[in-house]
């Protein structure tokens, strides 16, 4: 055949939107792939075997020529002979697979590539997980062949046809709503296979199933092989730290969404781990590099109360039985601020409900507290040991008289500060709701 060198124009096919070439003969349907426009190709055809197939093209003019090109690109195309014509239909009875073609019809060109699948038929021998495994990626040794199917642009640039070979297996997926790991099926896809297959490490024991390929799948002849059972060494975990909310109206809080604030801060810690975790612990430290671990907790779930001023760093650690894979969770910071304790000197019980009708201290990070309130004769009219509580101005169920009362407070803050407070409480004049006086003498 005479070799003709022609100038190459990357252009979108202007002949037809659907495939311009028809195939006849053979036992399997021809699969049409649509390439990217940048390749200059209008179509890619995958034929089960080029033997026994013919290609036909219906022309729009009497000036039609066929050309074939290899990986060198269309600039090195060879003009084809042996094309027969019947009316405006042109037929090439025999053709080569894994080659490119273009048809020139009245100075318009239609470019396509033909893949002969029989030259790339997969042979799946076996798949065996490697004895040495990474913590994040599992290596599987493949014996057999399922090679790269290459095609070339009209400028001779190599491209790969995606065979969509599927490696299916089980792993674990975390369900945040129920806070558990559930087993799921997943898969990794490959364009072609080499001796070593790499896939994200499964989080549960599983076997692997390899299926080839997209084209055999469409022809109803997919091939599948399975691996022996694989014992995973990969691990993962999910952790949480949630602080129990304080709703006391007289406790001061920082304008922050971080953990801690006012002591005592009660925080619930929880970790959920995957199958291969053999050892785990929560680590507490006074530095964020965890060079000095002050406490270790082996429970996956527990509650801890923070009473001391300063910042504590907490993280979750886990490893597998062999100690070859480690997991470190997020670092949580719990910061307890300095203590504050202030006492009001007046209130008006019984005057207006909900407005200054209870005597309460204003506090932050108070971990020990004791308050005693006396009248002017030294009679104790109230006592309590929780700084969130207060005095409603009553003694033995009735409101006391207006006047001066006295408090004595002994308390301790998260920062170690000791409070010994004494002072006056002035009950100002009030008119009890629904009564004329409502007062009782505590003498």
C-alpha cells in the first residue's frame, strides 16, 4: 500500500452525530466508546474479534477514500485499497484491529479507532493478599493478564481505554447517627491490571473478588475470581467529647464553644473502634505534644469531672495486636478558668416574682462551697452547699422581716484560691403578693 502523509486537522466530526461506520458479521455486538474531543477521534469501536468482521460506510458524495494509521498518528496514514462500493455504500471486508482509520468524504474526515478485544482477552489466574501489609493500603498479588488497552489520538498521543476491572470486598463504615461501625461492600476499579494490585485497606476480615471487565460484562461473559480470606490489620476509630451543659443562671461562662470553662466541668468521652483494635487508651497530658502523660484510661466510654484551673489535653490511642498499626484521634483541650465569687448585698423577696427575689452569689469555678445566713440575733435562717442555690428570704416557710442579715461563706476555687467571706444582706421593703404583710419575726 502507498503511504500518504497528510496534514492533520483536529476537528469534530461533521458527518454524523451517531457512529458513521457500521459493522457486520461476528457473534458479539460492537461496543462504541465516545472519546474526548481533544483526541480528534469521533469514535472508538471495541470488537470482540476483527476476524470475520467487515466495516461499511454510507457516503454523501462520490469522492470517498479510506485511510489507516497506527500509533504514529494520522500524519502517517496509509491509503487503503480493497474497499468495495455498492451505490453510495463503501465496505472494507477485512481490517486490522488496534489501528486507527479515517474516511475522507468530499474533503470531510471521519476519524475512529478499532480495538480488537481478542488481543486483550483477560486471563485471571489468582489473587492473593501479600503477607506484608501496610496500615492504609492492602497489596494483592495478581497472576494472569489483563493488559492495558491503548489507543492513539490523530496526532499519535497514547491514551488508555478504561476496562473498569472491579475489585470488590467488605470494609467498615461509621454511622454517626447510631455511633457504630457497620459492615459494607465496597470496590476499587482499575483501567488494567499489573502484578501488584493496591486498594484501600479493609477494616474487617474479608475476601476479595476480582471481576473483568466492562466489555465482557456488556457481552454477558464477565470473569470473576476470589481470594482466600484476608485477616485485616488496619484500624480506625471515631471519638467524641461532649460537655454536660450547666444551666445555672448565677454561674459565669466564657463566650467560647471550647470544652471546660467553669469548674466543675463534666465531660463525657466516647470512642468507637474497628475490628482489629486490640489495645486502646485515652491519654491525658498537660502539654499538647503529650510528652508528659499524666493519666491513662482504658475504658472506651467514661465521664470525667475537671476541677483544676489550667488546660488538659486529651487524645485517644489505639493499635492492632501486632503493634504494627497505630491510631491517634483528635486532641481535645479542656480549659478551666480562674475562680470568681461575688456576693450581692440586697434583694427583695416577695415583691416581684422572678426579679431580684432570690439572693444568690455570682460565681465561676467554685469547687467547694458552704454558706450560712443569720439574722441580727445570730439565728441561722438558711444554709446551703451548692453555689448555684440561694436564699428566697424565708425562714421556716415564711418570709422574714425587712432588714439586715448576715452571711458567712467558706469556699475554694479551681485555682486553689480560698474564700472566707462575710457581709450584710439587706432585705429592702416589699409588699408580699396577695397579702398585707406576709412577714414573720425571727426573734
